[in-house]
């Protein structure tokens, strides 16, 4: 594991469109409801921090992950801007593809999903239940992205990807816009419960779309928290990029075989990277064992804390906090964040038990 303070960080506000239209759109969906924001005081005390907020996205739209916020908004914008779309296609490790298929089905569109053939059977079956035509791709997520782009170009399908690459950058930005609702809800829920703003926010980093949204949201505040990107040691494209000369997008050298399947991405999104490079202050790589321990901590709460069902990727934020608080090699990062008994920290449970077999094996609990 390793951490790096961002040498390219730029303080100050980040210009962005107001999220009012996104919030109004999501509120118009019959299935919409804010997901819980938990103040886990017992877990915070056991970790030695002052406050720990957990935004629990395992409840989102009944899909067990936050991704539908971006997929639904992006498809809304696509249909408004580009008439005649009949088939949409996505590459996925599971959650994004399921969200696109769900949003497409609501609009009467056909969906095709490209997923690595080694993906958990439960994730593949969830795609089919949403009506997606599933294409199994031997190899990595990035190979699924390439296959999706190539086959969609040949067939005339509309790609709905959350990662930006050469020749395809606009729609990933729309997906990141959709994630604004998650962070807007946090602000509303904190205000309703009279909770202070977090000082440190740990965010999972796959291709960087959720981080993109976090930067846009928090850097509009006068006193923004420190944002920490958390990604697997085995899929550390953001860490590689921030350590490259000039902070240029750089692919991971890892095997992309982390149990945090949703973060097994070999390259950063070219749409997200400029804002992530500017607005995230600390980049952290995480070993799988810390995510597993975070899953168990969520599943078996202390005191009055609620039980939280977190999948492997969903627990990565808390896993990052556990590593920062306990790993000797991260002592300098811990000092940079000033983590201690008065710290206010927030993490996001981005997914529930999307692989029930793995969840039971890791936590000893059924979801």
C-alpha cells in the first residue's frame, strides 16, 4: 500500500453547473428516495475518530448500488439530445451495466452489456434480469470497454460508458453529473440532523467518475473537506497517474485482480481526470484485506450503530480509513489528514452484497 499527497492540487472553487435539474429529474422518478446517511458513533469511537458518516447506497432504486443515478440522468440527456436511439451498450464489472440496463428498460430501449467473463455469476444474472443482452468478454474490464466501443460502432449502438477515452468524453460527464444527487442528499440530511460537515471524505476510485462528482460538489463549498481517492493496489491507475511526470493519465501495472471488482480498472477516465487531478488531495492504494475487514465491521456493528451490508467495492472507503489509521507505511498520510479523536470523516458504501456468495464467505453473514 502507498499514499501520495497530490503535487498538482489547486485550491479554490471549481466552476460547475448547478445540480438543480439533476435533483428535479431524480425526484420525478417513481422509485426515487434518498438513501440513508448513518452517523456511526460507536464505530467512530472504536477507530479513534470523532465522527463517522456513512452514505449507504446499497438502497438506491433497489439496484444495490449508486450507479443508477448517473445512468438514468445520462440516458435522459441522450434521449433529449440525440433522437432515434434504440439500443444502448455499456461495459461493466456489474453495477454500471445493471444501472444502464435498468434505465434503458424504463425508456423502452434495448441494452447490451459487455462484462468480463470472470465476473461473479450473481452480477451476470442481475444484468439478465434487467433485460440486458450479456456479452461475456475474456479478459479485463478495459478489454470489455474496447469491445463495447468497437461492436457498438459497427452496429450503430449508443455507448453509455462512465469512462472517457479518446473520441468519447461527453457522456461520462453526464454520468458524473447524475451522481450530484448523492452528495446533495448528504448535505440535506446533515442539515436535517444538525450534523457538522466532514473534514475528510474517502471516495472509491475506479475510473474516477464518482470522484469527479465529489470534486464538483465539495469544491463549491467555502470550506471543502480533504478528498481522498481509494483504489486497489492491483488496479492503481489514478495513483500511477498522479505519480507520473506532469500528472498525465497512466495505466496501472497491476494485475487488476482485486476482490474489489468494481474498482478493477486499468485506466483513468479522460473526462474525470482533469478535475480529479486538480481537486483530490490524497491518493491511496488499498490491499484487499482492509476492505474485507471493513465489510465485517459494517456487518457486525457495535452499540447503536445500524448494520450495513457492504460489498467488496462498497467497503473500500472504510477500508481506506482502517488502513490510514493502522498501517505503519501510511503514517505520513495519517499525519497529513490530522486523523484523531476530533476528526469528522465520511465514507460511501457504494454497493451492497452484489455477490452474495463472496459476501457470506467474507463476513460470515447472509445479506
